[in-house]
C-alpha cells in the first residue's frame, strides 16, 4: 500500500482501495521460481530463465520492496 496508488476510488459500499494478491500467487511468482545459483567472476548470482515477463515482474517487486523499506 505504501508503494502504489489506490487501484479504485471510494464508493458507497466502501470497497477496498487496493486489490491485493493472494499469498499463494506471491509464493508461486517469487519463491517457487526455477533458478540456479551460479558464481561468475566470484559473485554469487541467481540465474533464472530468459523470460522477459518474469524478469519485469521480479524487478518491479524488488523496486517496490526497496521503496517500502
């Protein structure tokens, strides 16, 4: 909530301003992602598939997480 604008406006029925993801969605997107730790040039790196949508989603999540911290 601290990193995004509200998804909706206020209404008579007072619905939530933000649409939240379910925890299982976050778990599938972030934790259960196939990857491998590699050590190129002495730096430990998480290597994922070359899927652009996965990369964009992960970088957006990390940016929002950094902004909230």
